[in-house]
C-alpha cells in the first residue's frame, strides 16, 4: 500500500512542506512516484519518518538524524535501544530540572517592592502572583526557585519594566522570524532562543541548556504556557520550543 504526500502529512502530523524538504535533502525520499510524478510513500518510508520525528523531538539536527538512520552498522533494534537510552536520560533530566519551570509562573515575591498601583502600571491586568502558591508547593525547595525569589525581591518598578520590555522585544523578533519563514532550526531562530535563555539567566535564575530544554517542553505540554505564548502569534509556543531544542543541540 502506498500513500500520497498529503496522507503522510496527515498521519504524521507534519506539513507537506516539511516532507518536501526532507525529500529535497535526501533525508526521506519516497519509494515511488505516480504516473503523474507525485510522491508515493510505502510502509518502510513511514517507519523511517517515525524514526526521523523521534530524533527531531529529542533535538537532533537533521544532518545528525540522517547519519544515525543511514549508519550501516545500526539495525532497528539498535535504534530502539538508543531511543530507550535517550528517553531515560530525558526523564532523569526532567526530574532534576522540574524546579526551573517556575520562571513562567513567577513567585510570591515577584514585585514585592511594588504598590498595587505600580503592579498594574507594569503588568496591566496580568496578575504576576497568579500561580505563586502552586509554584511554591511544587518547587519551593529548589535552588532555582530560591534564586528567583531573591532577585525578584530586590527589583524595582523600573527593573520590572525593563524585564518586560526585553521579553517583549525577544517575542517580537521570534514572531518576525516565524512570519519570514525562518525555520525553528535556522541560525536566526536559534540565536533568538539563545537570547531567550540569557534573559532568564540574567533576570531570574541561572538557566543552562538542560534547564532551557525542560522549559521548552513545558511550553507545549502545559496549555497555560501555550496559551500565553501563542497570544503573540498562534503556533509560537511550538516554534519557540523547537528553536530552543535546536539551540541546545547546537551547543551540546
């Protein structure tokens, strides 16, 4: 049985453009063509696509994915063993880094030096303490939480306004890159993801690449993050997540 490019896109949850790109770089070329020259994919092609998407989910650049899949020494069982090891490592890292997600929830002491009027002036109708209790219950014992608390307690209204403006500029630049058609694994998008990581480190707590990857996972796993980020542009949360994963892989 063979499938059209549209059918494969629907089954795998990717775009037709992505499949065309994979074909163009030789990562996933369809096994056949119709009489009209249209791409036709068979079950083996779908198996390869599944492997590609798995490694992409783990942040591997496309050239590394190709090298892994085309390694003549690796058989399907070897890929499964490698994937199991990678997933086990990610699970362990997520457990260790879970405290870092409070950067998006913020903490009780956020804006502690601000009056109610000043808070509204800086944050508008957004309540920066909306998830403070949840954040403290889940991550109150982590060093990242304590570091964020200490910094937040010292910030003035001008500090919070600066932080808000820096984040807004980074978001606007990501939206522009997305609208210009720059892929999330492009240098432009990865540089903006790196800027995003540096803003967290400078303003909240030390955010290494492993922590940043954990945040990226939360941006698409928790609908509160997704809704907030996608307010700037639908799909931005997933785009930022992919850019962060690509940037982390670039610096690995």
